[in-house]
C-alpha cells in the first residue's frame, strides 16, 4: 500500500523510475589510478593503458541516464535523417532491438528469467548459462561447486566485454551444481555460468539450445551436455555434411540454424511438431507461455542505460546534494551553475593497485570547505553534502550546437525564437536540427547517439522545436599516418620512435609499425603549429583539402605541402609585385579567353563547394591561376575583373591570404559579406569544340570545330581529314550518322 510507506520510502521508489537515477552498475575499477576506466582504456590483459595497473570489474553506485526509454524513437527516427546508411546501420545495431519472449525457469533460488528471440526452440533447451555476475549465482551454487565457481568468477572479472564475447575465443564455463525446470518439458536442466554471457545484455541468463545455436552446440560438446534435436534439417543439409539423415545429434558436425520441420516439440498441452515457419510457431508458443504464467512476448535492446559519473576533476559538477538520509536533492535554480573549486592537485587519489575492494576518492572529495554546504530546500536550513563525481565529456558535446546559436544569453541556454529560426523544422515531418554536420565515423554510436537522446529530452520538455540535433550528416575521411605499438599493444609517440636499419624502437624497446588514422589515440599527430611555423596556416588548410575527396581517407605527406605553397606564391605574384610589394592590377578588360576561363572556374567551384568537393575546387583554381600567369607574364598585370572574383573564391579555402589581397584591392564591402561570384552563362560556351569521328563505330580521329558548325560543314570537314580519307580507302559511306556537335560516324 503506497500510503503506508514513509515519504523517504516513497521517494526511493520514485527515484528508481526517473530518467536520471542512481544505480549500482558494473564498472572497470582501477585502484592504482584511483578512477573508473572506459573499456577502451583497458588493455587485452585486463590492465590500464596508463601505468599498466590491474583493472577489476565490480559494482559501484553511479549516476545513470535511462537512454533505453528512448530506444524506439532513436531507432525509428533514423529513417527521417539525411545520414549515411552506414552510420544509421551502426546505430541500429548498437540499439539492437530484438523481438521475442521473456521465459521463466523455476529453481531453488527463485525464477531465472531469460529473454529469447526463439521461444519456439524451448523444447530443445537442455541447460542454462548465467553471467558470472548474475545475482542468483550465489544462491544457486552448491557447496561442492562453490570453490570452482568463485575461481571462475575471479578470472572473468579480469576480462573486458569484447574479450568475453569474442567468437574466436574458446568457450569456458563452470557448473553451479544447481538445476532449473524447463517450463515446456518439465525436465530438470543444469545451470552453468560462463563469461560469454554478459549481465549487461538481456537478463544476464540464457537458455541453451545446442541443436539450434552454434555457440551452445560447441559448449555442450565441450562439457558433454545433452543435445536434443527440435528441428529436422532438410536432406540437402545432411548431404552437404556427407552424413545420413538422423535426429541423433551426436553425429551432427554442427548446429542446424535454418528452417526445418519441428520435432520433439510437444507436451500434453501443446504441440509445435510439424512443418511450420519460425514466425508461425512463435505465434503458437507465446500465448501458451503467457496463459500458463511461464512468460510473455517482449522486446529487448542491446542498448544499455548510460553511466554518467566520472571520478575526475575536469567535468561539469552535478547540481546535486545529499541529505542526512543519503538521498539526492537538486540544487535550487538560483544557485546554478555549480562551479568547480580551484585546486592545485586535481588528480584522483591513487590506492593499492591490487586492492579491488577500495572505493574511489575523487579530487572533489578532498575539498572539505566546498563539499559541505548549508541550504534551505523548503524544510529549513540544513547541512548537505555535495556530489563529488563529475559528468563525462559528453555532457557538453551533447548540446553545444544549441549554445552556439545564442552564446551570450544569461537567462536560457538558447532563446526559443533563435532556436526555431536556425534549427526548427523546415516543413511538415522534417526533424529540424543543424542543416549540415561534418563529423567522423568514429562518433557514430557515442557522441551522435548521446546527442540525439539529449536533444529528444529537451524537445519533450518543450525547450527546443527540433526533434533531432543534426538533420544532415557528412562523414569526412581520416588523415592517415604511421603509428607504433609496444609489446603490450599500446601506442607510443610516433615522433619519438627511432629507426635503425629498418628496425623501429622507442626508449630502447622494439616497436611494431602500422598505418592508421592520425589522432591522439595512436599518438601519431603532426601538430598544426608545426605546419603553421614552416608553411603558414593557409598552405596547411589548402593542402589538407587538396589531398582527395572529403569523405575519403588519405595519407599525410609533409613533403607534398610545398605544392600548395607554390600555388599560393604564384597567385600572390600575379596580383602583387614582388619587388615593390605594390598591387599590379589594372582596369583593362580581360581578353575573351581569360574571361571564359574565369567563368568556367566560377561555375565549377560553385558546384564543387555545394557538394563539398574541395579538392576539385582547388584544382579548378589552380587551372585558372595557370591561365592568369601566362597573361601576367605577357601583359604585366592582372585585370581587376579577374582579381576580385579569384580572391573571393580563394577566401573560404585560404582566408588569411584572401583577406590580405582583398584589403589591397580596396573593395568597399568586406569579403565575408560580398556575394559569391556568379558565372555568366554566355561565357561558359566555348567558341571551339572537339568532335570525335568514327568509321563503322571505331574512333579514327577528333576534329576541332566551331561550336556553331552545321551538319553539312561537319560532314565536309570530316571527309577532308587525312585519317578519314585513309580509313574510307575510296569507299562511299552507305550511311552517315551525325549527332549534332557531338559525333559523326561513317558506316560502310
């Protein structure tokens, strides 16, 4: 009875259902560093990548965000976004919606609940496997198996989730000594624990159907567990494995995972035997499970709720304090934002590296005068204790695009009208959001998914008009460079690696060289400062954009940067006299061919910019500059009608040199606010065109002709060409095919 509970008890229950809540969650605890580590910070040996300390899996109280409450919307709304399909697929797989049933198996420790996408295979469930972290393991384990189970759990704690689920790794496990009752057969089946079952997915327990699942099949064979056929494979399956058809699974070389006739799948109340599809059979078994209180249809997700606590200093403080009952309370709005206290030492306190039972002591826990605070939260002044964990880096990156819209607003994170103007829906059904977001594929299932969740919460609370943060996404490619790893598989600074006779070493230890993305994680960065000092910022920008398509990964080669430097130097010399440093731009009209070259460049650069093809836009500017160089060498100056649009087109690519040239050109309007040049259609038509000439469909020559040439003139011009005369060899064409201004073909 709700009314019989105290206010404190009611609060605890309500808090468990909030979008943000406190929960005991499994984490990677590294006492040697005094902090919890992300999976990517743990080596394959179960040690920290910094310091090589032991890392332990254990439960700790953490702030958690219930992102799973938004799983369906996060999944369904992907169809409304203009994103690369590969990124959408990664998010769909990460969310991992599965439809199936929750099934309950009775045991001495209470009901063991599993989620399965194949409840139709229940008659073939011959054993159960629990995660070593499952809460029922202690109660299930018999005295005789206690030592073996604890030893196995200890070894499992040293593995990360990726290692535990590696399909190539040998499957291991330990019998708890207990049994559970299969709800459809009534038989007692053994309960094991195995590290390939994760507590964080589903219910942390599986029903094993070895005849229909390869992983279960391998496990059953390894530990001599029973295998019961519940589907008869077709004759073609047996023929492919060169064995006679049989329901005796001891002769099967592998599990059968296809569609087959159901067998051995009936009891006194229900029969699944016969030739049915999987979906038809599930439609029979699910209502029976529900009617008999053994289970019900369900949907589950791979997506886990979001652990949101960090034991560091740099991070947003939680606006949370704790009362005398250790219950969290929100800080009043008038005391926001909570600011970090200034510290001289902001590292977490390190502890005994091998003592996994210690608790973290975050830097903020040491600031006693900040930790304790007097507040009146409506029931009189009291002393409260501040939260000493901080938020992860995602707390800022989840909504920074909104703050960019209104960075000086001191009342709200963004004004409603400002947000609606910049990010509101463009039409009915449009999600709204940033028009174009350029970001790397590495953000697919972390930053981009977290941002979408955060934005949807803001939308539901009425703070934004857009349902999604980023409507269109473009993935840029990687800049690649050599990286080096030591014997532990950890990266070392590429700039400090020494090569001797083809052998690479770091601090005296031989390291392995590989080729990969340039970045902090691989420690193979060429810093922009180095490039600025040697070549200048514009040259650096231009080279990066010229190396290939924006969405393609491409190698970095410092030696090639000089090519872009020379282009900018030639461009500068075409407008500024090297000796006098004076502008040599004239008001003389540009010759027709130079004008045509300019407008072809304008047209091409405009199209390339629209489609983010910066490398080809740069190529077109280089072509124009080459034509301009010939003109300047012959005439001594650049026409103003060429200099102005050339500088404008350079501006987005190399803004510093463009701004300098713009100032010298003395144009009244700032270059940033000057409309981009527009090509004159009349000047895009060349006076001369090239027309291929064929004989019997085979190319014989190409003719240079007037763009206005008539069909009759083209025919006469082609017949007079020496190569065509030779190809015809005196014969009269039976047919002459002319595609005006594009092709002529003589058919003999």
